[in-house]
């Protein structure tokens, strides 16, 4: 029997990726964290496509997109992201990348560039993909769609703790502000904005643990 395609969309720091990763392990699916792809392109742009003032030069980035090869590799059960053979898994979580990624993600050229890779990985089923536009644009025919949300305070706490656990300096105000700004840009952009698909199941996990959220999602998935 064909394994399902599951789309998980929602706001930043609602646990989409870590939840998807565990569900993938439980159900034997491939997990794709699409936010990491946008972060990877942002990291490339910061390193290779800035103007004299240090700002990202979008035209330069568009002209260099064909130099970017992003791939995931599982090492000791961690999913690492490689950019042209360098492991950039930690770098893509930095505040510098977080504060610029929404600018990159609202560019149509960037979204088109990543579309094919996302669709082809799901074409044979057996995938759980998390992001912002998976259920609405990338995989509108997904077998299951979930949309995760949580209060701003709870999300701030989670992102702050995540950064701390990675040994990265940050403060809660900065993290909160970054989430507010990204929510706004992600939901109001013209191309593929963050929104709940009409047939997605809404889950507010402000008061749910990660395990409870996983249990709730699994309760909707039929045996296959
Ligand atoms: O999930 P994340 O915080 O790692 O995502 C980083 C950014 O990438 C987020 O601000 C919005 C963007 N993104 C997107 O536009 N579309 C996706 N499918 C995934 C992420």
C-alpha cells in the first residue's frame, strides 16, 4: 500500500520540524524540513551575494541560484543540511539568518527554485514535509494536512531555549521581535503566504507538550 504524504504548516517555533521528525521515524516516512532550505539559501546569500554596504543583493543571488546545491544527510539520527558539501546545520539557525530569511522566502525566483525538489521528493508518497505553504501550494493533494499554531509567548520561550541549547547567544526580546516580524512578512507576502489550507486540521499546541501534539496528529492518521 502506498505510504501517505503529510503536510505540516504553521507559525515559527510551533515545533513543526521536531514533531515531523519524530512522526517520520514512527511511521517510516522521509522527513523534509523546508524552512531549512530557505535558511540555506539565506546563508548562501549572506556569504556570497552582498553589496558594498553588506546588504543582500537579490539580483546577484538570483544569478547565482544555479551554484546552490542543498542536500540533507542523516548522521547519527540527526538530519544535517549541506550546502555544496559544507555542513551548515548550525549556521542556518543563527539570528543573522533568522532575521533575513523572510526577505529571501518572499522572492518568487527562490520559491520556484525550491519547488521542484520539494515536489519530486513527495511524488512516490511516504513523506512528511513541514513549512508554510506545503498544504496550500507545494502539495495541495497531500493525504493529510495539519496547521500548527501557539501563543507568541510560548513560541518565544521555545525558540529561546532552542538557541540556548545550541550554545547560541540571544535574548528573549530579540527572539520575540524576530518572530513577530517573520509572522507578519510570512503571512502577508504575495507569493505563497503562510495560511491554513481549507482542508487542514488546526492544532493550537500552546498548552500541549511535544508528545501530546505528536499523539494528536497520529490519532488522525489511518493505518497503511
Ligand atoms: O520553519 P523555519 O522557521 O525554519 O522557516 C524559516 C523561514 O522560511 C520562515 O520565516 C518562512 C520561510 N519558509 C517559507 O516561506 N516556506 C516554507 N515552506 C518554509 C519556510
